[in-house]
């Protein structure tokens, strides 16, 4: 999906103001400072057909809603007026729509579009994201197996002790009524067992609460359990690996918008990220009791770190995360308790993180900027900034081949990047690749989501192994 993000115009001075106002059409008053709405009111977005990524050469619809009826809208990129035939008039229902084609020579990245309103006067800037189109290549370097599982796949984790994959699935938005924790044979990718979560409490308005749908997943081989996040109910649950029976369902509110979960088996700890808040929650994996959380403070004044993906190197005791809210990553030393926040310049909407302890590298995948950053963990220096595809959502580091694998949800690919920032392959991964994990033995397991029912390219699990 490609959208426009909106940011207010801080200041437009002197001749610039006059130029923009003239571009928007003649002014009927004696002053250019006409009545305003004291800030831009409404929302503006852009999308390609069927919510596909926006590429060079793509037709894009720029549309607005909740604007003032009759307001006159001019769209500009630089000094070029996009609606050259005259201002657009907001309809009685507060909407407008305008089609534009991104030319074939357009540069990738966040392209600023100035949205100028008159009657009342207001302005804002939206970023039109032009995504890189990376050709599919390099499949011959790998042995790849893929099988369908069930609807709504979300994450996957591998258990060496059970020699099994555990896959989570949840369909739709609240109240989610269809969800499953699935046990999969890692060799054949066939389903071994599946269990549906228990019913969740009724919602605040008294309506059906659906089920405790499962999203994030991690295995605890020391205790023979599987931990999952119940994102919609802001909590977590623990199941047994052998028969998928429920060990404990934590009460709603135990984990605010839990996303990822990772397990430190040696020290008996489970760590859960919270997406939009600076906390990483901590649980005792033996007693199943919550412990004091880890708080990651943003180094950017007035901003909050939002913990997303988690990656743990058990040997060094380093826990790595990345912020959705700010261009930052963090390394937590679990032995000393030190939390080190480092800049991730060039990352917006980051959601994926992976750690290479051998070279001290952090890999950051960012949805809004379509890139993979390779950072030095000790300094935050950006070693490489790699365009990998549309909407990179997650990344894992495979230590045997020493390559990062990036799931690009928008472009439907998995990009393989070496530690020098070179793309060595770009694999077709069907519809909406969502998450992937390395097993430490040369395999990368991945899951994708479907575009709807009867989508043969979606809701599949993948095993990718470098060819011998």
C-alpha cells in the first residue's frame, strides 16, 4: 500500500507566498492574506490502483476528505502546478480527487507535494512515496519450498528441540473471530496440528470480543512452550509445544499492543515489544509472572521511542529493537541493563530489526522509506543504505550465509542483501510477505498474507536455503 503522509507547512515567506497564491488562481480580495482555517483541516492521501505501490510511470489518485465544501485546492510539486487547468473544488461532502501520472524518470523516495487551499486559506505538505522497482533475480542460488497453511498468517518461529515450526494466523479486524496457532513440519512444511484461541471478553460497548487472536510468536525450548502476542487484546499467551494446549492466557492489558516476542532461555526471560510505546515488557518464563519492563528513551526531544521488531543474541546478551515513531534503533545489554539508543538516519516508519553479533551490525527495515539500513551497533554509523522494494516490513539475519533477508510487503518480494550492502537476490514471495526468521542452520522461514480468499499466492510458509 502506498499513501501520502502529511506534515504541516512551517513557514512560507515573501515571494514564495505570492508565487503560490498566484498559482492557486486570482484573489478577489485586496490582500493576499485572505480568511484562513487556522491550520489545514482534513486528510489527503494518494494511492495507485488496487492500493498497489507507487512506481515511476504509475497513475496515482490524490484525494482528500473532511475538507471544507467549496474550498479551492491547488497541488504543486516544486514550482510545477499539477492541476494546471485550475484549482480543484471540494465537493459538498468535503472530498476532492485528482489523477496524476508519476513520470517514468521520477526519482524514488518521499516526494513532497504542496497542497494549497483557498476559501478558506490553508496549506500542508504530503509525501508521495515513489517506490523502487527491483527486478526478481537470483532464485537459482537457493533451494526454495513453499506450502499453504491457513488464512491470515502473521509470524513464524522454529524450535530446534521440537524440530517444528510454529505459525500464527489471524483474519480481519476486531472483533477477530478466526485465528490459529499452527504446528508445521519444517522439512515438508505440512501442517502437523492446529489450535484456535479461546474466546475473548466482550468489548467495551458490550459487543462480541472475538477470540484472543495470535500474532507474534517465539519458542521457549527450555520449558517446552510457545509464547504469542494477542495484539488486539493487549496481552500475551503461552501454549505447550507438544500438543498446543493453553498454559496461560494473560488478562487483557498485560501487554499494550504487543508485537514481537523473543525468549532468552538461558536466563528465563520473555521480552515483548509494544509497537507505539517505549517499553519492552519482561516476563519470567518459568513462573509466568511479569517483571519490571525495560524503557527505551528516545534521544530526540519531545518524541517517544516505539518498540517494534526484537532480535536477541543470547550469547552476547544483546537485545536489539527499532523505533516505529523515530529514526532510531536501540541495543540493550541484558547483563548490565544498559540501554543504548543510536540514530538510524534515513529510516522512517521502521518496523524490522536484526542483529549480527559477529560484526556488530544492526539491520533496519523501514516501511516508509523502502530501504534497509546497515548500521554499526556501537556508533550508529550508516554503512549502507539499500533500496530493497516497496514496504519492507521485517528483516532477519542468516548467520551461515551471512546475509540479511528482507520481507517487502508492498512489492511481494524477499530481498537478500550481504553485509557489504549488495543485493545478491530478489525472490518472488507471493502476496504480502509479512515476517521471516533464520533458524541458525542456514534456513530462513517466512510467511506471507493473502489478498483475500482464493489467493493461491498468499497464506503460505516458505523455507529458503542457500544452494550447496
